[in-house]
C-alpha cells in the first residue's frame, strides 16, 4: 500500500475536521527541463486539442486529462507542460488543477475504483461496499493498493452521486459503470482486477486502464468505433419504454407532416 | 374513446407513459446514425432549415417548453434574449453550451439519454444553433460520464461525415461546429455560469449575474445554456408542432418528461410521462414499494428540492404543482426511501455532499455547509442537544437567499424540510444522550440507522 504524503484519510474515524487542504510539491525552478515523458505524440495531440476551441485556454481541462494520461496523475511537470503550451503561469494552472477532483495529485493505480457513497447508494449498501473494499485493500480515500502504475494496482475513492441512482448501489472502474453491486460482487471485482483480469462493466466499454481513459477524456480516442459499442442498455434504463411497449402505450400521434412554422413576429 | 381537435390531434387524456424522448431507446444501436435516420432522425432538421430562425424561436415559445435542468425557465424566451442584428452585442459570435454535467444527487436522465439516443441531442443542437445564429456549440459532459462522452463524440463525428455539421449544412448556407468537452469532477460546474468559467479553462466558480449569459456568456459573448433533455426535446417539437407538444402535460408545464425513480421501489428506472403525473401513478408503474415496506420520504427533483413524504403521493409533478406543495420540480429525480431509513442520517449524508461540493467562493455557503455538517455529525453521534435543531434552522436561514448561487440554497433544502416533517427523529437522537465522551465507534453504528443491507 502506498499512502500519499498528504493527509491519509484513515477509515471511519469521523474526524476529518478540517476543510480539504491542497498539497502540491513546491514549484520546481522554471529552468529545469520538462521530463521527456511529454513526447512528440503528446505534443501533436496537444495541438489537435487546442485547435478545437475558439480560445486556447478552453483546452486546459482536456490538457490536464492528457498529462494525466501520460503520467497517471497531474505532476508538477504536467502543470508546467500545460502552462507552457497555453502560455499561462504555473500558478494559474495549479489553481485549476486543484479545483477538480478527477485530477489526482499522487500517482494512481492501474485502475481507479470509485464507489458511490452519496445518500441513495449509501442507503442501499454503498457505504458498506466502500468500507469493505477499503478494509480489503488496506487503503483509504484516494490511496493506492500496490505500487502505483503496476499491473493490478488499485486506487480507491468514494464518489458523489454518479448519476446512476436507478441502478444503485453503483461503482465505477476507470469510469465504466458496474451497476447493482453487493459487497460480495464488489469484492470479487476488485480481486479479479488485482489478479490482472478485466471483468466486463455493466455499462461502458471493455476495461482498459486509468491512463487510457484519461486520454479519452482529453478527447483523443484510440479506438472510438470499438469502445462506443460497449453496452448501455440496462433493464432499469429501458423500463418505462419497455412497459409502454408491452401495454401499447404511446405518445399522442404527431401530425403526418410537420405543421407550418409560426409566422415571424412583427418587428418592433 | 379518442377525441380530436380541428387539426386532427388526439386531445384525449394521454397514456400513463408517453415515449417521446425515450421512443428510440428500445431499438438496438439507435445511437448509430444509420439507425437514427431510419427512425425519422434528422427529418426535423431538414424541415427547420427551410424556415427562418425567428420562426423556430416562436415555435419553441409557443410549445411552452421549459428548461429541464432544474429551474424550468421558458426555453423559447431564453433563445429570444440573444441579441441579434449587425451592430452591438448582436454582431458578436453567439454560442450554444449544452449542460450535460448531471450531478444533482438523484438525477440520472441525461446520461441514459446521451447513451441511448445521442443523435436527438445533436439534432437538437443544430436546430437550436440555427435558431439563435450560433456557429459554435460546446457540449459539456461531466467527466465521470465516460461512455456517454464516447457516444456523443461518435455521434458528432458521424454527423460531420453526413453533412449535418460543418460548412453549409445540407446546402442551407449555415455552418456549425460542435465540440464535446469533458469536465473533471465538480458538481458546481452544473451551475450555468460556473460551467462557462470551467469551459474557459478556469476554476468552476459562479459568476455574478447580471450580466446574464444571454448577453455575456462564453468568451463574454451572447450564449444560451440549456440542459440535455431540453435540447433533445427540440426535434420532436419541430416535427410535431407546438399544439402536439401541448397535448401532453399541463398548461404551464407542457410536454413529456423523464421521471427517474430510484431507491426502495420494486422496479426503479426511467419513466417518461406527461408533466403533472404523480408519485402514486409512477409507483404503480414501478411495481410499488420494494418488499411492501412503506414509503417514508422522497425527493421530487434531486436532493436540492425539499423532501416530500407519504402525504404528497398525489402532488402533480410539474413546476407549479411541486412548488405549491412546498418543494420544487427540479430534475424530476425521485429518490424514494422507505421506513428503515433515518431522516437525520440521510440529511447528514446530503450535507456532506454540499460541504464537499461548495466551491468556496462565498462565505454563507462555504462556512454554512461546514458548520451544518459539524452539527449534524454531532447529532448522529448522539452528542447533540435539542438546541442544535434550532441552530441548524438558524444557519439555514442565514444561507438561504444569502448565498452567491443556488448551491447554497439547495444545501438547506434537505435540512429544513427534514426537520419540518421529521423533527421528532432529530429530537430522539438528542434525548438518547450517552456518556458524552468522544464516540469514535459511532461511524460503525450508522448502518443501523440507514437500514443498510448490501
Ligand atoms: C449547483 C447547481 C448545479 C446544477 N447542475 C446542473 C446540471 O448538472 N445540469 C443542468 O442542466 N443544469 C444544472 N443546473 C442548472 C443550470 O444552472 C441551468 O439552470 C440550466 O443548465 C439551464 O438549462 P435549462 O434552461 O435547459 O434547464 C445547476 C444549477 C446549480 C445551482
Ligand atoms: S453558494 Fe456555494 S457553490 Fe455557490 S458560489 Fe457560494 S460557495 Fe460557491
Ligand atoms: S446516489 Fe449513487 S449514483 Fe446517485
């Protein structure tokens, strides 16, 4: 287990009295060269991402996802890289990176497991699932079991409502949905991940790893045509439509042709 | 019996479920453009492009469509606020930003929409942009919604390939680019001005209004921000017309709406019904309460809308009905809790959420949510006093209406409504005073209060 240098949030002491503090390593002197991890391919993708927006700064969130896809977290070098390509200061980029929970400040595992512990999931067992996984992995929120980046390593977090409440309790692995979980199914899932297996999500594409999905979040899709076909049709999602089909319920029929558009309003 | 008016529209009471937004969801691969086109997709766009942009704004005004993102603002009116013309603000570029940040606890309708039928959103975006004369549109999808992001991005690529996007769309002379943008995990970015700041590459913190986005939105230019479900409703309105749209729902809240049922019901899921349906009707569709355990409390539209109880089964779930009964329609996210769940516990959990998601910009919300959580946790750990209940209400009173944005207001909803309907439960926590020492084990006892069974 690797606890981050910051404040490891131990499990269930109910004692997190202070607002979350932001911890970055002190800024590295500007003159030291950027690590070569941001290679030519990354630089090309950077250009492609910036070109999508009317103003370059809008590319900052995607670019932070991009540097995270390279390093597995947003490092000080990643901050400097974004600052350099967008002509911002590192302070400006840090201020943004620390605001958003998906940018991780310490190296993450091969997989990120996010358990929804918002009220509805929690009432249906989400809290228990989180507690069990935490105990099983020996880590707390945003901590990693195993050597970060190595096969089978897992970063655990509790998440806010994942917009899947009809399938509660839910968790995500690398942001792919595993719906209707139990303590047992979640535990079996995590054990499979640790063994290097990649169980299929309920909704989403076949599992890859956190770095790969961070690239997709940056808007660079290595295999969009393949990934897009991943399942999405959960029975819960389709329930209303299914019931309507069974009972021959329909919306009132539309006219055969679209009706004429209204007249133009009178100019004042 | 079927009644019809002069235009031949069926005006009898609509069926309990009226699939419009969800009408393609059962078709395999409806997210693929070929299937979408077979199912009448992009027909509305072709028709819309034959009209004048202002006619489309009039159409949407006449339909009575109201925003599906929570506040229910009339959509056509919002579009009409965009300054047009060759001079002044009208001369600036205009933008459409689609709010797909879906993060309000309980809300789970936009993500299935984007996965099942992303082209209805894209078609709606193109029609909307044509109406407001925007040549650039951004769809801001919450980062955790990775698979919807793929589906929407793929739909955009397919739409470009078929000439529905890009230069001179279908020979109309209208140009449009759409970018699909992933957020990075912050509920506050669903607030429209915070979303704009986030889209500009900044911390997602709300802006002072006025100026409103209609005049000073993205890059300080005129901008419409609309929810996914709002925009996805537009193609059907073009195809069916405003009178058809109004055959469903209520006078002031017309149309169909996706109601999301979650929690202790037999068959949770997405049910698209005419506006103004009731929880009683929806529960019937969903097979009733799970295992027959009675209903205790529910949210009509996400955690920011004040709680309802079993007394409210027949409240019409439209904007007016929910407000008259003391809550809000919000996002029609019906989170349903049975008798095993402790209200103070649920309220404490939601408060944890608001404290975590408070952006910190204004003092009432930043400090208020922090202290509200402290007090609630103390009560849950059986170290509270009856005076704490008054303190909670007092703090809420100081947050509500004084916070910079609606997140702060929303944070007070579960607390004040929870105390309003279930004060005794809060009092019971206080009378059961234990030793008074620091109760570090209390966390492990909480499951008893929730009735959690995993
Ligand atoms: C804290 C907060 C979170 C919000 N989250 C969302 C959201 O996720 N999606 C959304 O469409 N609207 C959200 N809203 C409402 C938006 O500010 C805005 O009213 C809406 O996007 C307008 O679109 P509509 O008119 O189509 O409803 C949120 C508002 C607040 C205050
Ligand atoms: S009310 Fe809360 S979320 Fe809104 S601006 Fe104030 S601190 Fe930020
Ligand atoms: S509460 Fe867990 S997905 Fe909504």
